[in-house]
């Protein structure tokens, strides 16, 4: 049985669940890249919205210029010199 309190985790718990360092998670909180709430002296992170924000931030941006495949072969045997 899950209660609503389990939807919020501490910074170290969020770091452990996401395999990130606690220092990196604190940086994400400080830069407002993931949501967090201060309750008294404790900082808590809403698990669902924070994971969504983290995934959105980590998606690669669209390239302005498409990457083209190199011409010739990897060994340089394209044209005779």
C-alpha cells in the first residue's frame, strides 16, 4: 500500500533512486531544474514531477544541422591518389 508521503523523497533518496550523486541532485535543485519544496529545514522532492523534469532536461536538443555520414570507406580507400 502506497501513501501520498512516499511520493516525496529527500535529496539523498532521490540521488540513490536515480543513480546520481547527491551533489549533482543538489545542483539540479539549486538551478531549479527539478522541483523541490522546503518544509522546515528539510528539502523534499516530488518524485514524479522531478523525474519528468530530469528526463526533459536530459533529452538532446534538436540539431540545427543534420549530421551526414562520411563518404568513402573508413580506411581511406575512396578515390585513387
